[in-house]
């Protein structure tokens, strides 16, 4: 498992090392240029000094004796020669070779003598026949630059190590809100799932906290629905099972064929109701687990292809012109067929599916001419296991809940109201039609 802290630390160290290395290269180049300039100036000054002595007539066989032990190495390598214009060596320092350091041209030049590279400054002594050559070894110059860079390298490495420790310490401190949030999550009561508090010192974590709190809210809501669903389902299943058991006892204890037949008929009705309830429970559980319908899953589908052939009823009136709906066919078929099934159970002579338009857009309408629902019961329609007062239907109270859940997955909504036909009118809003 990759550590975010370690990854950030290594990236910081890598970036710092690159910048540090670039700085060292630049310092080395800049130091070399400065050292070359300083040493060239030294050669010119030395040559000028010797030239002035010659101009005063002070020429000696050897200008400089051997340097005593312990003298600065560069001073030992500075060499001087005095030549006549005719090519005769008049004098030289102890460190200078016997071979001419440079050609006859004045100014700076470089030459290799006995495997050693020299940088030489040559000047002709005015009003004389002498030429002064002062030079030093390029190897010594390179050694001087290397020495300077090496003297800078140790502090640079030490500074890099110190920066690494500071980086690690700062990262530990900067990531402390993450650790606190992890501890707060671990300490949450799984039964209540209270929301997290957003850390005041880490605004970057606020979106994560908001997302986690939103997830906790959804989990709590899902758990609450699951608990209510389980309790209600257990109650709804227990009721027909108790009826089946009672009717079975009646059928087993009576010798009257008529009573036994009625008991068996009631058992059959209870079994049918239980089968319908179990089927609706499975459908509702599957719908709860399904995701929201995304645009990629929607396609234009004809209304006639969505209706279950088993629900074709002579009382059903469809639109005169075929209509297309932009929906996910399988899931929206749940909406229409459950609503249509509900209308068929309660209708008297007329069931109607129509398409209307208002200021909010298209509206799909399903209505019937049945007894309708009392105004006090309308707000509760669509709740799980809810059946209006006085209902004699064998329904489980889940059909409208399934339709509502599938419609909401499409971003649509169901509205319940009295119908002008006399029964219930259901409006589906939020579905694109043409």
C-alpha cells in the first residue's frame, strides 16, 4: 500500500535535489569563471611587476627561489620566464620549465609542455629586447575550482538532510487533520452514525467530510427503510399465513362439505395474496438496489410496447396517436403496469391513459372511474404497505410504492388527486415525450 505521506515526501526531496543539483552546477560554472578571471588578472599583474623591474635594469638569473614547504600550492605553481627577442632564456623561476612557456605573441595563450597544460600571459618589456612570460598550470586551476565546489558540497548535503527532516515533520503536522478524521470515523457509533465535524484547520478536507456525512445520511436512511420494510413485510406475511392456518384447521375439523369448500377457497385466496405480496416484495427490494437511470440508459420507446398484454382491458382507453417516451423501458414499464393494474382493480367502466402538457412540460395521466380515494388518504398513497381506509382490494399496498420508486429513478414524480371520471387520477411528471 502506497503511503500518501511517503509519496509527497519523496517528491519534495526529488524536486529539492534537482534544484540543489542545478544550483551546484551553476555555482561550479560561475566559480570557474570567477577563478579564471582572478587568476588571469594575477598573471597580468605578475607579468607587469616583472616587466617594471626589468625596465629599471634589475634582471637576475633566477627571479624566484623555490617556495618553502607549506606555501600555498598555487603560489608554488606560478612560473615566470624572461626571454630575449632573439629567443635566449635570460631568467626563470624555479617552478618554470626550461622550455618556452608560450609563443612570441603577446597576451594570453595556452600550451602543453611535458604533458602539462599551461595558461600563460606574455608581455614585451617596453624599450628593451626582453619578453616576460608568466604562467600557471591548468591542473592547479581545476583543483582550485574543485576545492571550492567541494567546500560547498558538504554544507549543501547537510542542508538537504535538514530539509528532509523538516519536510517529514511538516508533512506529519499537515496530515494530522486526516489522522484525526480517521480516528473520528473509527470512533463513530455504527448504530447512530453521527455526522463528522469538518476540521477548521483543513478546508481541503471539507468536501470529503461533506461526502462522508452525505453517505452516512444515505446509509441511515437505507437502514431505516430496511428496518421498516422488514417489520412491515413480516407483519404482512404473518397475516395471510395466520389466515391460511386458521382456514386449514377449519377444513380439517369440519365434516360439512360446504364449510370445507369455503375454507379451502379462503386458503386459495390467502395463498394468492401471499404470492402477490412476495412477488411485490422482491420487485421492491430489487428496485431499491437499482441505480438512478442515467441518460445513456434511456431510449425512445412506444407506449404500446411498455404495457403488459395481460393488463389489456376492454375498459382501457389509449391515446389515439402512438406516443414515444424517453425512458429505460424495463423500469418504466413497472411504473405504467403497476399504476394500470391498480386502476383496473378499482375501475367501474372506464380507464384512461392520456398525455397532457402544462407549464412544467409533459404529463402522463392514468385515471379511472372507480370509487376513488378519500382526500385524507391521498397524501399517504405511495407509502409502503399503505392501503386506503375501507379498501376491499386484495392488494399488498406495494404496487404504488414500486411505481413511485421506479419513477423517481427516472427523475420523475407521481401526484395523486381525484379524477373528473370519479375515481383516482395519477399524474407522472418529468418524463420526456413526443
